[in-house]
């Protein structure tokens, strides 16, 4: 055995040992060695790395540090969900953002006041003050349930603990970003992959004393609940935060219109490297809080804010191979295996090539020297080839016509554009083991069943061991078998059991989203759930005779188009999908689609809109109805209580149908009157 190999083996063994003790300490809460022995072990590894630099390139040690799992913190419901932001990557993205806001509010001619704030790439947390005293501190968690990390947050000196003398609202929830300064990170750089990981690791230490060892900083940028509400503008809120003793980012600025947006974006991009913290873009927010409230949220992000990212970080590397990957919709994506290279603090060894046409267009070959880029959480991609560096041995990639499962693939014809799709797809669905595995990953994901402890890696593991073969298996796991696997202790199994038990109860809209019908995202799933109301009705799609009738009705739903209807048809046409979906349904308690809140002006009323309105968009009208206890339907039927007819181009057919069914019909004027009453 070569010396190098021997050293590598020792190194790997020591790391495996650290991992084992991490698990005893963090997962099982039963440390098997003293802190001193643990530190000694860690130092031995660091020592080996220092003497043998090549070990660091293996990049395995950083993974083992600073990532204790979640289950040791108490879980607490957020007073208000902590959503994420949608992204814009260029001027067009921002123009689109402004346009959508104006459409939603149905305003035309004025430049909206926005506030621009640097977007720090850190860890978000929320601080709850009751009568001015810091009472709770939570991590974001899944956005709905956070973890109690109050004691760790308290170690950050600059976070005010008592502002009771400042005459603050009784209940004050402050959202902030926790980060590590670049200079401070420099000292820790051997232990963590990047500043963000380091901040996360520090915040999630079991012992606040360990948190205090890693210097955390913060900026406050937003609020959850404030009672009583005393602010009218975001900019005013930030100023006041400052006077109360919170740190806010001094680079925030009010702007108006696309030119000022661009100017601010360029200006901060040019100084970002001189800041002591990483920013990955700017957040633009509608400054007026009343407008923010009118705009509200889509499923995951507010309509009133957007993250305008800086252009991606780039690096040069070499393509060693090209492989294909299969997605949950059967999409075949070519992926370049590249020489590992650090891009924006993360080691990248895979980069997407998008599709067959893209490889041809850019003339990308195996062996080529290429420029790759990574923007935020987006998968790294190959941007261009340096032809001058092309090796004689570089060879063209022949795109396979078959899926990894062996089945022929197809390029579909798009109903909307009438063009052939650039993406090849395997159409075998669950009959393709590669597609099936990805479908499972979708099912357990955050927006679907949200099963903690059943991440992508675990799905891979369980799939390979045939512990899970189809979605229903998740709810029939053989825990004895899992107990025998490496890395699974009693505690982690109990956590998994509980997470799966909790996931069994699922609202109809989430269930519809989870089963992964192509073109049915979270919003469409809600529209469908509002139409079917119960899983019993939804299941009728499995039956061919019923299906034809139902699909005709779906076509009339506001928000559902031909593409969606065809996709639903395709999904249920596939017998395996039907069997698998029914097997899954048997394991679950799927709750009927229900009103968001049943209290309000339209309590339990089923409402439909037709035509355009002068003071608001139809989308806003719908969400007002929902927020006031109503349920919005997409088609006229006996179930409907109220049809609201906007002045601009209402559909005659719908009005006539409603009239025939003796449903109450009101005009735009009457609608406005009800809202103002
Ligand atoms: S506002 C409803 N403002 O970015 C979400 N977020 O992707 C409102 N972030 O989780 C977020 N700086 O951790 C906002 N000035 C800023 C921010 C900021 C950093 C982070 C935050 C959030 C994530 C959203």
C-alpha cells in the first residue's frame, strides 16, 4: 500500500469515528467519549490535513462539522409563516416583477415606491418581544414550524434583550439575518465550507457556550406580527428599529422605477467585495405596508418583494464526462462531470448542460475546458466552451435516444407554442425505476408531504435497499430492518416514525400536488381541490367514464388550461399511476378542502367572479373573498352562492347559467359596497 493511501485510510477512519460520535452526541444525546477526547480526535484530523494538503480536497471533513441535526431543539409554530423570496436575475425579471404588481393591484400609471435592501446570504431567525422583553427566538425551520434557538441567539451581544423602556408595541416580532463576518470566517475557514454553513452550524449548537465561540452578527430586516401595528412604511419601520437599538443594514435605500433599480443594483454589485459580509443580491420591497397587505402571498413567497440576484459566480474547469439524469417528470438532463472547483464557496463537480440542443448549440465536448457558473441555490451550469483550449482528444457527445431504464424517449409537442420540446422525456412513469425514485423524492419534499428525516439521500438509500418501492410503502416501513442500517439509532427512528405519522393527515390540495401530475403545481392543486372538495370526488378521475365528464368541467375552471387538462388525463390514463395513487390514498387521512378561515363577510359562501374589475385585479378579488371566509369556485354549478360580475367583458354564458340556476348575481359596484361596509 502506498503511503498516500495509508494516510488517506487513517484519515477516513478517523472521520468515520467523528461522525459516529457526532451521532451519539447530537442525535442520541448520549456521548460515549469525553469532550477532551473528542477534541483530540478532531485535532488529529486537522493535523493530518495540515501535513497532507491533498486530504482537504477530498472535502469530507467539513461535512462532519457544525451540522448537528435538528431534533434536539423544541419545535414552535411561527406566529406568521416565514416565507421565502422569488428571484429575478436580470432587468427583465425586475420589469416583470413591477408589471405583476401593477396587474394585481390593477394600477397603471405610477411608479411604485420601493425599498432596496442588501440580501445577506446567512441564516434567518425571528425574535419575539413581549412588552419589550425578548421572549422567543426561532429558526426558520420549514417556514411554518421553527426551532427554539433563543439561548443561542441571546449570545449575540448586539441583539437587544430588553427594549421595554422604548415604548414598543406589546407584541413585536422582528425578523433578521444571522451571519459571520468575512474576516471572522477566515479564521474558521478550515472547519466550514462557507460562511453560511458556519453561521448555521454555530446557531445550531446544542450548547449556547459553543455558539458564543463563533462570532455571529446580525441585521434586522422585517417583521412578523406587530400588535398594535404602528407603521405605514417599511422604510419607516427600519428607521424605528434602529432607534430602538436594533442593527439594520445602512445600505438600504428607497428607489422608484426600473432605472433607479438598475442603478442601485449596479452600485452595490460594485462595492460588494469590500463589505465584510457576503451579499448575493438585493431585496426589493414595496415600501407601502398597506399595498404589501393587499398584494399578499402566493404559496411560498410574497408578491410584494423579490430578490434581485447578482450575476452568478463563475469558474473554469474541465469536463471529464457527460452522463444523463432522469427527473421526476421523466425529463432527461445531460450533466457534465467536471474537475472539482470552488464556485462561490462551494465545491462543484457536476454542472447541468440543460438538454441536447444546448450541447449542440454551444458545441460542448467531453474533455473541453469550460466556464461554469452557480447562482444561489440554482444548479451549477456550463456557460461556454473555450475552444482555443480544445484538446485533440476531445470528443463529441452522442445524446442517447433511450432513458437509463432502456425505454425510448420522446420530445413532446407543446400545446401552447406548437413547438417541439427541447427536452427528451422517458414516458414510463413509475415503470421507469429512475423516474420513480425522483417521484418519491418529490413526495417527501417540503411542499408535499414534508417528511422530516426522509430527505433525498435517505430516499436513495431506502430505494436501493428496496425498503420503499412506491409512495404507499413510506407509510408501511419496516422499522426493524431500518434499525439494522448504519446511521440509524433509536432516536432517529422514533423521529422518523413520528414525522411519517404526522404526514398521514394531509389536506386534499397538498395531496394533489404531491402525486406529481405534470403541470399541476401548488396553485393549480388548490384550484383542483376547490373543485373536487374531497378525495372521494377526486378519485373518480381514475374511472374512464367519469373522467371524460370531469375533464370537460375542469376545462372551464378559472386558472386551469388545456395543458393541465391533458396532463391530468395522461396521468390517469396510466394504469400504474392509478394503482399507485389508490394504494397511497389507502394509507392516508386526506382532509376535505376547507376554507382558509371560516369567519368573515363571506363566511362559507361559494363565490365566483367573471369579467374584469376597475379597482382590483380578479386575483386580488379572489384572495379578498378567501381571506373573508369565502370559497372561490371556478365554474357555475348548483353549489355556487354568489356570482360577482365585473364591468369589463364578463362571460355572458356564465351569467346566463347562474340566472338559470337562480344564483345570486351582483355587479362590481355592489361588490365594492360590500367590501367597504
Ligand atoms: S425579506 C417573506 N429582506 O432571504 C420573505 N429577506 O429568500 C421576506 N434575507 O429567508 C424576506 N436579507 O433569510 C428579506 N433584507 C432582507 C433579507 C432577507 C436576507 C433572507 C431571509 C429570507 C431569505 C428569503
